[in-house]
């Protein structure tokens, strides 16, 4: 445990970074300054570990249900999985008016995966990091992947790639460029202006997707950490903190699924727009 | 908060998860749901069909019943008619028989009367001859006179 509140907070907001330090070679960063010095060629081990764990958990559970999927009377797990699938399918059908077998599974993956990653926030902020540090192997351990902008941008980049891919696939390379050049003002004089506007709009999509999710999760996490600070400040403050922790966790019953849902819906909307030929 | 290679790692993980979901998770679940939907639809369909069949059967049964009733009524009516006819025929026959009997009886009576008349006539003629014999007190040639008496008797 760090000494001052500032250090405590900073500690909780730092990722476990593995990378090539300019002076010390390949290593796990022991201080945040070292992590910063590693630059781009480093990875956040905790972010990747937990996001992959959650993704595997999602696929494991759903695959298990899929293996035993029957058209007869469904069991509990199948019921749950079908509920998710039906919910996502409904959203896709409502929003996406075309035929693309990728969209629905993509939306399902986004929704459940982000939900699971977000839901790690319900675990009290000290439990797993303390456990990990108790092993003596690591100095930092941040378990909620969506509070790491790398994770959210990683997701939104995937979506961005799909937007570009389907825009070009549906409209053709030339058609896509034409669309960028001639909307919203359909005149050749406005081509530079249109291009500026449309490319800006295009770039805004992944950035807003990633920042929205990251911002919500990060802010929530900071509040959880602030609340956790009270546990070290005597009985009264500790009890107060417990109450606040509970209230904040209940509030996240709303925030966590909502952010997952928004990310999914916006992805569907963006891809739907990419499929529309003007 | 450093942006680094994690972003790429995350993108790759994302792509892999989506691929796996699309390949191995979504299709069986979706297929099972479609199939159940179909099954339920078929079940409902067959239920409504059975209902319709039942209605049809009921309709048919009542129709058959009605026909049977009609037929029995017809048969009864026919039987009644036939019975009436037979009675009429029997009456007619009885009447005819009676009439014939009366006729023959009448004929017999007339015959009887005629015979009686003939007998009377012959007796009368013999009486007349006897009377005449007594009157004349002599025997007459019976043969010659009987012709005469016969003529007389016929005129009676």
C-alpha cells in the first residue's frame, strides 16, 4: 500500500507494463516513469490478460451453450444465452437494414465482452491488485481493461476498420471516395470542404466510441478508488465509505450495461451507415 | 496512461473473439432458435388443424345423424303408406268378393225360382191333364194330348 492518498490513487491507475526500456532492456516497469519511457513498444500485461480472460469466459460460456443448443426445451444456460442472442439480434434487425452475417455476432461479442470487462469494476479495487502484489511478482495490477484507453481504442479501431472495409466493399473504392467528396454539398467546388468534413466525421466515430467508454469507466474507477481511500481513515469514515461503495456499485448496475449497450448500438449504426449506398 | 502496443493486442484479441463467435457460437444458437420457432409454429398449426378436423368431424356426425333420422322417417312414412294401401286393397277385395257372392247367390236364387216355376208348370200341366181325363172320362191319347198340354203349360 502506498503512503499518501495521491500515491495510492496513482498506483491504482497504473498498468502493469512490460516493454523495452531504453536503458534497462526488456522488463516489467517498476515505476510509472519507467513505463512512460518505454514509449509505444510496450504492452499493458494486466489489460490484455483481463480482457482476454473475459473474452475467453464469454466464448467459453456461449460455446458451451451452443454445443448443447437444442430446439427442444432449453435449459437454464441456453435460456440465458438465447436471451442475449435474441436481444442483440433484435437490436441488429431494428437498426441494420441489410444482410451481413458478421454484424450480429460482432454486436453480441462487443456487448457481452465489454459488459464482462466493465463488470470487473464491481470487485473492490484492492482485492485482486493486492493479491497479485502479494505474490511479489508485480508492482502494479489494474484489472478493469476498459479503464485503459488502449483497450477501448483497440476495440474502436476494429470497428473503424470494419467501417472502412464495408464502405469500400459496398460502394467500391471510387464510390466511397465519391461519397466523401460530394456529401453534404453536391458540387465539385465544395470537394475539399466536403472531404475535410467527411473525413473528420469518419475519424470522430472511433474516437468518440473509445473515449465515451473509457471516460465513463475511468471516472467511475477513480470514484471507487477515492471511496476506497476512506477505508484507511478510521471506523466512522470506513463505515461511511462502505455505504458509498455500495451506492456507487448499485449505480454501476446502470452504467456498466449501458456503456456496453451504447458501444454495441453505435457500432451497428456506424456499420449500417457504411452499408448505405447513396 | 500511455498509448502503446496494447492497442494492437486488444484489436487482435477483438478480431479473434468476433471471428470465433461468428464461426462457432452464433450459428448453432441461432439455428436452434430458428428450429424451435419452426417447431412451435408447426405445433400451433397442427393444433389449429386438429381443431378444424374436430369441427369437421362434428359437422359430419351431425349431418349423418340428421340423414339417418330423415331416412328413418321416410321409411316409416313409406311403411305407413304401404299399410294403408294394403288395408285399402283388402277392403276392396273383400267388397268385390262380397259382391260376387251376392251376385252368385242372386243367380242361384233366380235359377231356383225358374226350376220351381218349371216344376210347378209341369205339375200343373199333369194336373190339368188329369182334370181333363176325369172330365172326359175317357182315356185320350196321352201322347197326342201331352203336346197340347205342354203348349198350354208353356203359355202359363
